[in-house]
C-alpha cells in the first residue's frame, strides 16, 4: 500500500516538474548568461552535442555541449566587447562538478577564431556531421526570404518574423526566425521546434534556440542582419 502511495506521489511530482524543466531550458537561453548558469545546461542521456550563441548588449557568449568524448564537458566562450576576441573560457565537467576558468579548451568544437565559430553556428554548418540536433539555420531563412510566397513572412516594428513550414504540412511550424535592427542594437533569433530524422520520425532538439541575440552590435550579427535586409528590404514606414 505504501509503495502505491509512493509511486503516485512520484508520478505527480514528475507531472509538475517536467514542464518546469522544459520552460527552464528556454529561459536559460533567453536570459543573459553567466558562468554560473553554465552548470544548469542539460546533459543529454544519448551524448548528443549542442552549440548555442547568445549576444546581448556588449557581450557575446557561445556555449558548447561536448559529450562525444571521454571527458564530457560544457564550454562557455565569452567575448565581452562583441569584437571577435576571446576574453575568457569557462569549462564545466558535469560528472565531477568541476568549473574552471581557462584561456582555451580541449573540446573538438573550440577554436580561437571566434568569428568563424559564430558564423558556423548562424549558418548551421557546425550542425552537420557532428552528432548534433539538426537546427534550422541561415540557409533555411534565406530560402524563405527569396521565395515570392510571403505567407511565412511577417513584418514587425524593426524587422521580420519568419516561420518555416514543412513542405507537405502548412499548418505546423517547424522553426521560427526573427531579426531586425532597433536603436538599442540588432536582434537575431533562430528557434527549431522539431526536425525530421527521416520520413516517419520527428525529433525535438534538446535546446530549441541555436541563436538568441538581442540589443547587440556584435560584428557578425550586424553583418548577418544587414545581409538579410539586402535579400528582403525593410521599410520601417510600411511596418507601422
């Protein structure tokens, strides 16, 4: 009898906790990152890797979840002035709970060419062949902007919001994109809700955002948004 009550209690706890964890991962990506917050990033059971870029105000941060090697680690690369120069590197080893401040990392994804790493995340090339989720990235966004069908495109006050639908199912959104330029800086956000592993199998990514940038003048983000405006010009007067 006691076991039955205990089982019921555990089920109830999991019902209430699960949405919190799901929402927590999104909040983890959309609020300004700190080294301490690195320890809250998820450790996947299947050892899948992830990479995430966040740029807010004068700081750009890249988070790497490298779980494919013997030493499973999370890496945070910090660019404090949005100038493509690494100011510090934080490594966290979830199995031992060690948090270290360094100048580089042994992760296979780490490079001192941070401008290239930013571009690889935005363009999505880093998600090819590296055992990661298939995050919808710049190439998908550009293909939508070049399409004369504007049902996927919505203007906001400072730029555009874009939805990506599966070719055979227009009622479901697979990914969302948002970008533009405000007086406080540029914004660029890529979110993948799900992707197809094959014809029958859908997969939700462990982390929904691959890019979350807001109120930033990061050189790479600025260049990306300005190039997107060249594909689809933005008229602020028409958005009002």
